[in-house]
C-alpha cells in the first residue's frame, strides 16, 4: 500500500509546531537579553534608551549589546523599548508581543 499525503500530515504539523515553539522561545530570550542590557545601561544613565532596537540604538552604539537581536520569524520587525511613568517596557516581535516591564527603572 502506497503512503498517502494524510499519513505525513501529523509529522509535518509536529515539525512546524516545534519550529514555531523554538521561534517563540528565541523571542522571549531576545527580550530578556535586551532587558538585561537596559538594566546595565540604567546603572550608568538617567534617561531610558527608548525606541526600536536597531543598529543606531544607544544599547548598540554604547556597547551594551553587540548587535540588535534578529526577528526569529525572519521578518524585519524590531524589538522596542518604551516607558510608562517610571517603568521601562521591552516588547518582542512575536504575534503575542511578549514583554518585560522593568518597574521603577526610570529615576
């Protein structure tokens, strides 16, 4: 009996699901890396490094990050840093927009 395409669907779906989970974990790890860099930056500066984390961002130009984290989905999306009151929010690029809030980080 020859295999049908439907015989391979569970395998294909499982592989896709694993790849997607890996991308999501990478997105979370990238946000955490940026949060760590922001914390080190704030130890030496009084202004939060807001904006899209690209090649011209303060975290890169001042050596807190070697390079901007890449979008794990291969799109051109950038991680972002915003402030709200005295909090700093680092937001990921995934569909769920994973974020970390550094509460009271802005003096």
